C-alpha cells in the first residue's frame, strides 16, 4: 500500500511544502506589519498629543500676554486678567508624560523655566501699574516682553523637536512597512523557485517517462521494435513500465508461438 501511494506522496509533499512556506511567510508578514504598525502608530499618536498640548500652552500664555497688553493700551487696571496657573501646570505635566523618548524632556524643562520667569515678572504688573515713578508701557515692552519672547522661542524649539520626531516616526513607519513585506516577497520568490523545481521534477520524473513509454509502445506497434525502455524509480510509474515491458514480452512470445503454429500447420497441409 505504501508503494502504491508513493507517487501521490511525492506530489503531495512537494505541493504541501510550497503551501506551507507561503502560508508561514504570509503569517510572519502580517504579524510583523501589525507589530510595527502598532508601535509606530503609538509613537505618532504621542507626537500629535504633544503638539496639541504645546499649542495649548502657547495659546494660554499668548492670550494672557495680550490681555495684559490691553491693560497697558487702555490704561485700565480693572481689566487685568487672572491666569489659571493650575490648568497651565496640568497641561505642562500632560505634555511631559506624552513623550515616549527622553530627548525632548530637557526642552520641556526649558519651556517651564522660561514660563516661570515670565509668570514671576507678570505678577509684578499691578505694582508697576500703580507706581508713579515707573512707565508701564516701557516696563511691559522692556522687561515683560523679553521674558515672553523667551518663552515663545523655547516652545517653538520644542515644537520643532516634536515635528522632527514625528517625521522620524513617519519614516520609520514606512521603513517598517517595507521591512514587514520582505517575508512576503521572499516567500513569493521561494514559491516561484519551488514551482520551477516542481515543474522540473514533474517533467523529468513523470512527463518524460510517460512520453518515452508511449513512444516505445508506438514503435513496437508500428515497426515491431522491441520495447526496452528502462528508468530508475520505485513508484507506480515504474510499476506501469515493468507491466508494459512484461506485456510486450508476452505479446512477442505469443506472436512467435502463433507464427510457429501457423508454419507447422501449413507444413502439415502441404504434406
């Protein structure tokens, strides 16, 4: 029974190995892509959160600075704004926690330091405004605004670092995508190679012997040539060739016996 299934087993194992390689490489490609996609997507999402939080800090401080400028322009201390420091610090802490890498944390510290200097100076606004010997406009543009501008520069540097990190993560995402499809490309190449090898194996071990067997049978039937085709093998095709050889040999012996009987009968008639 094992010999009877040998030819089918060879074809089954050949096609099965091809299917297994393609399936395995496909699974590896999918898992690799999902891993890279989840990791880089998380980094990109963190970058976007950082950009939004940094923009909120900038907007909060800018609005506070504009309101103080309105006090100077209108010379009306009654419209002096109140700054929600707790909300600002909560946003700043969220910004720190949003970073996945440690490289931007010193920049966040610089933003906090420059904001602290700006805030401490702004707290003197009421005192300066009410002082008779201090020009409020000159103090605002000469003392307060440089600290505000320092804060703006630091937060712009932070934003630039975040955008660069976002760009790097985007490039890494593209690179990770191409890296994740490499197993698929390799599997396709391996599959094509296996198909070519399987084709060569099938042509050499099955198609060619069958054609030779058919040519041998046709030569015997048409020209009476002796069937003598042999090849190495131990599967059903080899059994078929052995059977054909035996049948042809038996047919040759039968024809020779029939011819001998006819000749003997003819001699008997002539006598």
